[in-house]
């Protein structure tokens, strides 16, 4: 986009985000709201030369259209510039296209439907309260470290997979290393998780079926060649389900705590009127959209919003920016607990839309309910602010120091 075509400047924090966008940069993470507003106003398709080069698409309508058109915008070359698109460590069904992707999604979908997920509410609530019990007597905690980073792993491993309780500490530590550890150590964490899940699948294959999600993965689907899905594809599915749900839900749970801690009037309204809570959760999901961006690769020469894109070039669909498009949301950076959202683009769109969205919603709603009940005066620790960071794919909250009136434990 030429300078004469811009409606505003992209110079924010010492970087021109129109021509030198970097999803990993501190200039972006430290000025997130301002940068998002600028690209919406002046450059809906920004250019980055980082990691070999890519385009960043921020408009709600553009992101939605690309998400639907997998024939023009393939997932098979990986979801970020550093991915190779090879089949040695592919995430299924994220990094495959229909019709193979469609068969996997249909196979797994029944276990992530609203009706299926509702059956897990008691288990999720129990995990929420067990975590709160660990710090409620202290009157303060780092919410990310004490709660948000732990609930998604507990729910996935124990509720969805039914792994032995004795294995949970190891898995939680490995998952935490993979998602929140030092960058240089994260691959080791994912390798631990992947090795465990492969072994767990092998063990479950020897047992009587339980009729659960794991059995569906083991049964598998056929490839586009009509052959049974290889075992490694089933491992990839398990890792993808975990990878897609850990960091993203951690950020959502952190966002709920940050919102309640900084908006006491809204917190009181939500405490008094349970009917407002599902809409408030949707708003937190929108404003604290955890998927910063996911990539697609052009299969032919095309264009987006007037910007030519050549075959083979990667575009990063910024769901977090699209969720704040002022053409779709008035006061897009603000949470309005009475707002109704017909389409929450934070979960993506089209065939690759987040399959675990209902599970994330239920965790968020259940956590909000128990926070309002047990931590009614939640606030930020004096003089403290949350610390945000970015990867190419996710937006994260690293710390969230909060305080509250100490309470009593409720579980033994």
C-alpha cells in the first residue's frame, strides 16, 4: 500500500506497522490497541519482512472470506511462516484441507458439540474450585500462574481424555513448559506431551472402548486415498486438540479475571444478573482474542482488499484484530456486557473454525460464575498491571497480580 493511499500513519512505537509489521515485535505487543486501530483505518493488508515475509490481514470481512475459501488459501503449508508443511510434525486437522480435514472434523465434532460439552460442567466446576482453594486463603495471587495456566490442562487431560490422575502433574508441567516456558525449551515440552499422548493412544488401543473422544481418534477416518488414517495422524490430532486449547483458554481465563478486576461495576451487575454472563463471556473472548493470527498460503495469484498476493505467499489472518473491526463493533476495544455478537470471529471461520469453542466457552463461563461467587471483590494488586506478550500465533498474558478478601477452602 503506497503512502498516498494511507488514511493514517503506521508509525507507532518506532515501527511502521504498515510496511514493517512483525507479529512477534514488542512494538506491537506494547501498543496493541493503537496498532490495531491504525491498520483498520489505514492498511487492512499490512506487509511484514520478518520470517521470510508475509502479509497481515486485519479486516473482519476479509478474514472471514479467506477462512471460507480453502481452495484459494490452503492450510497445508503450515499455520505460520516457520512451518515447513511437511508431514513429519503436522497438526491435524489444522494443517490439512478438505476433504480429509472434513472427515476428521465430522468424526470429532460430536464430542465437542454444545450438548456433549455440557455433560462436563460438573467436572469443570470441581476443577475450578480445587484451583481456587489453593490460593483463596492468601488474599492474593498471580492469576495466570495460580489458575489460568492450569485449568485448561486439567480439563483436557482428565475430563476429555480420562488420563490417570497420577499422570496429571507430569503432563501439566510438560504442557506448561510447551506453552509458557522459555522459547528455547518449548519444543522439549511439546515433545514430552507428544510422546505421552502417543503412548496413551497405544495403551488405550489395547483396552475395551470407553465410547469417548479417544476412542473416536483411535477409530480414525480414511485418507483421501481411501486408506485408514496412519497412527501418527492420530497422534497429530491429539496434539492439535491440546495445542489449540491450552494457551488460548489460558489467555481467555486471564482476560476474564483482568476484566472483573478492573470493572467493578460490571462485576456487580454480572453477580446480580446471571443472564448477562454468557454475553459477557463472548465479549471477553472477542476483546481478549487469544489467536493473534493463523496462516494461509495462496494457491494462485489473487488479491485481498486491493492488495495483490502472489501464488505461494503467506497471509496471516489476524483474528484478534478482526474481532476489533470498528465496521462491525462500536467502541471495539471496550467490553460491553450487553452487546450481542452474531459471529465471534475470535474462533476463526469456515471449515477450520475452532472445534473446541464450546469447551472454551464452558470453562470461561464456569470460571466466571465461581469467581463472582468466591472472589467478589477481585482487584488488581496495588500498582500492578498485567504483562502481555505475543508469538506469531497467540496473544498471551504472562502475569496478572490480583488481590481479594481471603476466603475459606471448599474442597478437601
